[in-house]
C-alpha cells in the first residue's frame, strides 16, 4: 500500500526555490524528476531511509545536493523539508 505524500509549506517553498534556481541553468525539470522519483520510492516504502532525528527520516536526492526530511503518520508521509545540504544543518528540522 502506497502512503500519501504531503509537502509542508516550508518544503513546498524550498522545492520551488530549488526548481527556479536550477531552471535558470536548464536543469529544473531534471531536479523535479529526481525529487518525484524519490517521493514515489518513499511513498512505497517510507521505512527504507534512515532515521535522522527523533521520528524524522532523510532521503538523499540523487544527482543534487538536497535531502528530503519526512516523517510518517498513519498512511501519510509528511515532508517537512527539501533541504540543501550546504545549509546550516541545524535548520533541517521544524
């Protein structure tokens, strides 16, 4: 059974910002493809990726310096951050 994916406002804003930055370089669609493929994998098996802190898990976006931070709740996966790995790591969690 696939879990539903919900992006928090913060995660949605971060993904939009990343897309716009890469789109200026001709790679916006490539970034989105990698992110959505990873979200599909998370949806199918949310426990596949390691726990990062407390109930939060992290999944590395292939080919890009981003990680997806998320937790599961019932049949939902809540993505709290699409985090650029060169940022201050203390900002990963809400």
